[in-house]
């Protein structure tokens, strides 16, 4: 009986080892590789695909680069976060929104990105949309409503700095009525929005 158990356990271990050795990492598209190469980053490391939606040709990726920092506490690196939508590729912070980015406005993409990397979703992607005047009004309104349940003065200020938002009464009303959380981080946001409304 013990021999059977040993054989069974050995088979499981072998399966795990073989499975781990055969993990297929996402293939980095040539245009992403060329984009990163052209950035001339200092000591760039391996490109990491954070998520991709193959049928939409959309990728979110990151690249650590530069010398290791604070190694006594566990080394960390500078990062660039990139976004590819079909033939457009840029660092997320400098991605230029246009009318062809419809999939990036979809609930499906938002949910996928949030589930894959919530930090990139709230700290990189939503601020990008909030600040770009070419982001559709319904998307800007959706972002403003999200602030009722998620605290981000960074996103809120990006909205208020957006020339499209300054002319959109419905979004300003949403911002002027943001809830009072502990410490009231939205106090100045509400005041600026009310001033823009002429209240």
C-alpha cells in the first residue's frame, strides 16, 4: 500500500514540475518591443504583459528599468507602464485619447483591468481618461460617479482641470456633491466645482 502511495505522490510531483516548465508566457508583439527599445531606457528589464485582450489587440504592459534602489530593504526599480490599442502604443500617462479608443471606454475593459491590476486602473488609467478633453462626456461622467465610492483627489482634480468638464454642468454637479469621507478629502473639490457652476 505504501509503495502505491509513493508512486502516486511521485507522479503528482512530476506533473507539477513538468507543468511549471511548460508555462507559456504571453508573446510580446514586435510593435511593443520596438516601442520600448526606442525609449532608450537605462538598463531595461523584461517586458511584463499585465493584461491583453487578443481579439481587440489591446495590451497593458510594464517595464522595470534603471539601477536597483533601496536594496537593503529589498530592491525595487523605476517602471514605465504602457498601453497598446491596435496600432497606437504609448506610456499610459502620455497616451492620446481619440474616437477610435472605444474599447478602452467599455465596461468590459474596465472590469478586466481592475481585476488584473487595481493600482494601474485607479492610479494610471482612470487619471488618463479624466484628464483628456477627447474622452467622451459619458465616460467622464462615469468616472465622476465612481468618486462617490472611491476616494481619489488625483482623479477629481484631473476632471476639474479638463476643459470639457468645465463646460459640462452635469459632471460639475456630481463633483460638487461628492460625499464627506473621514477627513473630508473632497472639500476643495466640491468648492471648485461649485465655483465653476457659479454657485
